[in-house]
C-alpha cells in the first residue's frame, strides 16, 4: 500500500513538473512572437514550431538535472571552488578540462567564458575539479580574472585517462549532460569537453562559484574604476545617475560570408529603442543615464549608428530635460583591450548587447537589466540551426527586434 501511494505521489509530481515546464515554454514562445516586429513573426514561427517539442524535452531534462544537482551541491560546490592542487599531486581521472582542439583554435574571450562555465557545470555534476593549461596557446581568462583553478602543463599526461564529451549544437544546452553522473563509462576518468557549450543553463547551479572565479584582478578593477571616475560628466558631480554599457559587434562579421552564415548587425533603430527604455526607467526616479559604448570597430559605430546623436535626440525629447539640462550622456571606450571593456561592462547598471558571446558575458557579469537584439541569428541560416533561443538567452533578458545592416 505504501509503495502504491509513493508511486502515485511520484506520478502526480512528474505530471505537475511536465505541465509547469510545458506552460512556461508556451508562454515564453508566445511573448517572443509578440515582441517580434510586424512582418517578421511569420518567418520565425515555423522555426519556433519545429523546435517546440525539443524545447519541452530539453526543459524537462534540465529541471530534473537541476534538482539532482541541488541534492549533491554541497560536496561538489566545495570541489569547484577548492584551492588549486600543486604539480606534485596526482590528478589522473579527477578533473574536467577542454579538448586540445578547443584550446588551440583561437577562441576569444566570450567563447572561453562559455567553455569555463560548462567545465564548472560538468565538474559539479560529476564530483570533479576544473583544470586548465598553464600556458594557454592563445592566452586565457587569467589575464583579467582571478580564476583560481588547477593548472597543468599537459592534459594528456597529467589528467588522463580521459573521456571526451561533445555536443550537437553550439548555441544550445545539451540535456544529456544532466545525466552524466549516472554513466559508468566516466568512472576513474577525467572529462574533456569538445565543443562550444553556449547556454545560460550551464551557469545554473554554479553561479556563485563562477562569480567567485571571475573576480577581476586588482589592477584591472582599479584601472576600470579610475576610468569610470574620469568620464563622469562634470555637471553631474552632485547628481544621481546610472551607467549603461553598450556593446557593438561589427568589425569581424562585416563580410558577406559571415552574413550568409547567419550573423546579423542591428541598425540604429534597435539602439534607439534600447536606449530609450533605460532613459525612461531612470527618469521615473529623477536620474540621468550615461551610455558607455564598447565594440570592435568604434569608428564604424560612430559613423553608422552615431550614439552621440541618439543622446542629443533623447535630451531634446526628455520630459525632465530643459534647454540647458543634459540627462543623457554618451562616451566611447577607446584605446582599451577586450578584457578592459568586458570589465567595464560588468560594472555597469545595465547592458545593451548587439550580438555574440562577448556582449553576452558583459551582461551576465553585470547581472542587471539586459537588452539583446532578437533578430540574431538570421532565421533559416546555418548558424540558426545551431541555436535555441531559450537555451542561449536567459529568460529575464529583454528582446528587442529591428532591421539589420545588410552588406551589398
């Protein structure tokens, strides 16, 4: 009798979980379609319907995995933030790292951060630690962040025997990872991740550990805060104001081949709408907004988007702005490297990202209101086939559409 009752309760619980997950996914998809500009929702709806059943399955497995993680988190969390082991300690079969090909293919900051989050995620799920090469062939996160993990000179000789774990889609969550700890083939082996693993879901359950590792180095933090003090408008010395970071990705995706693959660059209307949202929100509290523009081609951003003129427009139309009162300011972050600009975004009170993983991480690190360009990647493109919107973008981020830049 007891057994039947527990079976009934378990079945009832599973039903409730399924209904909850399904309802959430349906609501999110409907909201996304409603937020898509007129004329574009029909184009996207087919892709939405194709991925719908897969989303429900992925969400259900993710929630089961998350519940499993929460049960095991005290022990595993200790391991993923434990002090690094020295070179004399035997590390075979106890670590998570990346495949050599993923370390040696020139991945930049945004991709490296997603890789690191996935390593922590898998380490927590399987009761392992995270290790990284002591001398990364292209430079690593520890140029700007603390990242106190174990370093090795050779993954093969110090961590293996190893098992490799891949993925089917770069811009999506792999639900099978949630069940990895139950697999017998990983016993006594280190795990090497082979892929990009770009999803906010890899940060779930390890967020505090991830933020612990991604503390800015003291010299980086000091330099960024000095810069922020320097760019504060002199007329705002006694005024309250917010800083919103803007990231514009354009330089490396301007070619026709990149656009055919699925990369998009938002036009000025997207940034106008996103900036207006932050200004309206701040004015409700009687404050001001300084937008700090970062990007890989600021000359292009100045010429094509012209954020200064958007600020002038917002100052003219602002309800709290008089003829001589400036409530919106724009600064371009010039002469800084990628790590500095990412640290800058992380210290802002909000983030407007265009596309890509770099702006994504600037927003995640800031952990404030985030707006993203929802017409990326282009529907039907090869990149789109690697992408699941609700795996890639956190559900509390705000999507805004708008036209994209077209390369003739």
